[in-house]
C-alpha cells in the first residue's frame, strides 16, 4: 500500500480533473446533465481509481484499478474530442487537455508494467 498523493500519475490525473471542471463550467447549460456530467465523472474516475487501487494489498488488484483508470482516460479523450467538434471548447484547450491525457495514459501503462 502506498500514498496515492505521492504518485506523479495521480497528481497529473487530479490536475486533469480540475482542468476538466474549469473547462466544462463554460459549456451550454443544456449540457449540464449530459456531456458535462459524463466528462466530469470520467475525469474524476481516473484519479479516484488510482487512489482506490493504491490501497489494495496486491499488485494484481492495483493493476486492475489502473486499467480502469486507463479506460476512463480514453473516455475523457473521446469526450474532449466531441466537445471540440461541437465547438464547446477551443482548439488550444483541446490540444492542452489531449496532451495531458496522453501523458497520463503513458504513465498508467508504465506503472502497470512496473507493478506486474
């Protein structure tokens, strides 16, 4: 068991969740219970699953939670693309978040390999 807050991947995932909340606060009000809710939940899920998985006693269990985090990262990746295509976010914001997501996915894969 390790302190999830000391994991760089968790720190990056937490920063992504904060960025997603800030970005989606500007979305149309009619999306509050649609895309806004979905993208926020997926973004929070990345960091939350890292945190929960870090409390598990086996590396196999931790790796399973990291896989769930990876899936949530892919979900956010798509939802950000959709948001750009719907003109809810500008290209600069899209590119910034895409870069953050790519880094998180790489870190998750690296951590999964390291603990297996």
